[in-house]
């Protein structure tokens, strides 16, 4: 008997799927193309977060509603509109805007997730990592590797605001998230401020030192030094058609990324310069340090100014154009792609 003579093929298949579903089985042929796509696909979309008119006013309002101690971390999550409810700016990265007001302390804790902080506004506040303080100024990149004790305090007379970047979605996907509160609100100082910079940030290291973790031993890459390096290279190098002048922050112990899961970059775009189209598999979050301009991401044009944050999802074509000399900070999940052999880029031609 021909089964199709009594029942239509869609009905037969639907009943079959329902039957095997009761045993936690499903047909690969119905989902193969989405599981193994021909090119990378993502729900994340290009988006810009306006600092001056939106993020900063709302963050200051949050400062009137809740204390840093009560909140533990007073942060506004930058959530990608394509990933609503996931507290994610890309599929693997989290971003938030954090503020510590004068006299406040964000209490000591640690977690398996790795964090980077890029300072947007304020000065005189500090981050302490495993007993060593570093004082934060705009443009500084501060790291708190996974598992390190850290707290933040503000002894100045003005708010300090920075962009947080963490690998929370990636760690969540791996079911590897742990967190622990410290016994004290602030850490006891075990090393003087600037100790790690002296040991590791001058092309030197203690003679018998061996790294004990995969993240960089430097936890404050100051903007003054980073910008000087970028501008010196820009003055003495041919400009790259897709990136302008771009450098990466490195772990001096390995020459690789500053953390195993998050890479960070700084680039300069001269006034009037327009990049060629570029795309890569890593998803990237940009923060505008200096200048104004626009970025075309896929079919979306994002107009940016200083301190704005914008997102370029995986495998989306991007072109940058600077109205006036611009410096862009960015971070991405490129280190993960590279170690897994997944990273790929495509450079457009004129």
C-alpha cells in the first residue's frame, strides 16, 4: 500500500516528527541549513549608542536612584536590538556603561568572566586588581582577567564613567560562570600603584618571572602611551586601505591578545579618509575616542561622535569615513576565532 494514497506527505512527516519528538529526537534535514550555513549568520544588528544625548543622561539619573554599593555595579547594559533579553551586544560579548560617583566604592568581587574597561570620562578614580591599584584617566584600557579580585573607587570630585566589555555570553554558552563576593568592601593593598607597569610595560620583566595566567600582566594600558605609539606609527607608515592606521593591544608575555577571549585595538582615521569595505568573522564593538564621522555597516549608516559606541556584527561589511581626525577604540572576540581556527577576513577592492 502506498502511504501517500491515504495521507498527504506533509501530514505523514508532521506525525513522524511529533512521534520522535516525544523521545527528544529531531530530524537534522529540517535544520541542517541553519545549523551549517553557507556564510556566517547572526541575529545581532548594527547599532549605535549615543553617549551625549542618551547614555550619559540616563546613567546620571541612575546615580540618583541607586548607590554603587546597593547595585554592586551601577551599569546600564548596552543590549543589541537583535538580541533582546540576552544582555548581549553581540552573540559572544557583553557591553555596559558603568559609573562610580565621587566618594563611592564598587565592592570587591571576582568572577570567571574576563572584563575590560575603557575609560570615557573622569579622572582620579581607581580600579584595584589583586591588591594593586591603578588610577584611571580617559582613554585608558584597564583589564580585570577572569578570577582576579577587583574593586573600583572614586576619590575625586567628579563622576567616572567607562565602557565595560566582558565575555559573559561566551562563558554562559560554556556553562562556566562563577562569581564570588569579597569579604571586605575594598582590597588590602599588597603592591604599590604602578608596580605591574614597572615590571612588564617597559619591554622588560623580572629575570625569573613566568606567566601564571593567559591574560596580560599589564592591567592598565594608558591612553597617553597608546596614542603616542599609534600616532608615531601613523606618521611613519603607509595607510591601510581598510583600517587607516590600526594597532592591537598585546600581552607582552606572549605577543598575543591581552586576554584569551577579548582582543582590543586602537586605530586612527585622518580627516576625509574613507576606508574600503571590510568584513571578518569576529564581532566588534567600537568606542569613539576622538573625532566625528560615520560607518556604513551593511545597509545601515551610523553617524558617530566622541564617546559614542557602535557595533559591527560578524561578517558584516563595514566602511568608515572620518569628518575630522578620528581615533577609534574597539574590542572583539577575535582571539577565540583565531585559537579555534575560525577567523577569516575579506578585504574589499576599489
